[in-house]
C-alpha cells in the first residue's frame, strides 16, 4: 500500500515534461519522487561511477528491484552525464605539471596535491584541497573557478 501511495505521489509531483523519456523515468516517478523532485535532476552532472554509488546508496531506501536500480543508473548516466570543461583543470586527473602550468601552483604544491589524491582518493570540491599540508589555501580559494572535479 505504501509503495502504491508513493507512486501516486510521484506521478502528481512530476509532470510528463520534466524528465527526459526513457525506462528510468518510471523508476524515478515510482521510487524517488517522494524525496527528490524530478526537475532537480537537471542540475546534477555525475560520472557513471558517481551515479552507480548514489543509486546503490539510495536504492537501500526504496522497494526497487535490482533490475530497476540498474535501469535507473543507466538512465541517469546517459541523461545527466558529467561533462568536463576543457578550460578548467580537472584536479582528479591532472598531473603535477599541468597543475603548476595552468594554475600557477608551485611544483611542491602540485606534488603535495598529487600525493594526497593518491593516498585519499578523488576530490569532490576545491575545499577538499584546503587540508593539504604545504598548499596555500588562499591561492586555492582564488583558483576555484579554474578547477573541476
């Protein structure tokens, strides 16, 4: 009964034109719309790996089947992909030389960022760089518009 009520709520919350057509749209309407309005998805751009992690985490809170979650991941990854801006330095992919040349970081700062990333994993925001010993936080803050993650 609860699932049926959530489905009715989802259909009323999401109008037909808010989400791109596809198999995952129905899953969103039935499983996700109670907490996440469909038009909010337009602002998200994630890699396939990010979408997989999000769907796995959120899927535990739904009654969706494994097949529905796979369909949802495919739908989100194809309709809301992360698109790298070539004018920005991707701090999760760039090497120390690129960071130094394009951002004006010292060689030591760039190396510290690489070592930290190798130990801790990818960065999510520029704020993640502020905890790295040997990296000037003021400089990082001023460069935040030139970085992507």
